């Protein structure tokens, strides 16, 4: 039997407490390691008042990707795995804001012209025609926050791979690093800088961590789903 380190095992105890261990539906064995982001951090982001604000925060980060010209992958998996398309659907932003706070000042018209391109163009350049599909769907981040070492599927316990668990940890960590700058932008304390002083390396790290987790999660989730159908077909 594979044994998790005590600290990491304890971080997943609550999510697995009521699960009865049986053979994984897909033959995927239990992960040897789980994310090291403290459970209290994940719980904090899942508090209703914070969770409700995530779509708006991710809208700000979409703007930063466009403004700072951060590379975005082709996102082929979003179209290749229709079973989980719901994860990438439009997430309502309770208080939709202007694409950039500074656009209200006429004196910055030249800067505004440069900034005005929305992140919708990022997706359109990759063949996405649904303008309501966000670059950073909040549901993806919620999956990263809620992920446990395993979950139930068709009366079996299916284990996530080390790669998926580690990537979820990396995404949450990357968001923690960039979140203070997002809050600064949302508060309007950005001065004359269209980026609000958000470091390029933090935006890039967040973007890379996001799509690394998103791709790994959806492909492995599809693998689990297909594997779970095999016993039903026999």
C-alpha cells in the first residue's frame, strides 16, 4: 500500500473521510502525494463573499494577460472534451466593470486606445466564437480548490494523479501571489499605470499555472469518465 506523508494525508482527511476504498474505476492508483497548499487557504477562498468575487478578479487577470501580452496556449482541450464544457461556460460577473478603470479619464484617450482590446480577442484568435466564454472560468479554479486525493465515480474511488494534484497546488499558490495586485486594481488604486503595477512575471506564472491545471484536470477527468463506462458496457 502506498503511504502518504502524515501532513499531506491530514490535509485531505476531511474530503475522504466518508469514502469507502474500492478498486478505482479506471485502474488509476492512489496518488503518492497531494497538494501542499494548506487546507485553511483553500477554505478561505471558498468562503461565499470571496468565492462570489472570483469571476471579477479573473476578469481583471484577463485584462492583464492582454495588456502585458502574456502568451496563451491554443486551448484545444476545451473543444476536444465536450463532456465537461460546462466548466468553461460563461460565469456571471455580479458587478461588471469597464474593461479598464482608467478609461473614464479623457486625458488618457491614447492609452485607452491601446488598452481597449478585450481578452475576447485572445479567445477569438484561437477559434472560439462564444464571446461569453471567459479566459479564466471561475469553475476551473473552484475545481482546483475543492480537489481531493480521490473522488467517487460509479460507486468506485478514483484517484487523481500526482501531476493533477501538484498542478492544483501550483494554481492556488500562483493566485495567492497575484491576488493583492488584483485587489489594488479593483479598488482603483492604480495611478497612471494601466497594469496597476502588476508584475509581468506574476501574471505569466498565474496564466501558466492556470492552463497547466486546466488541461491536466479536464483530460484526466475525461479519462476517468471513459474508464468508468467500461464496466457498464460489459
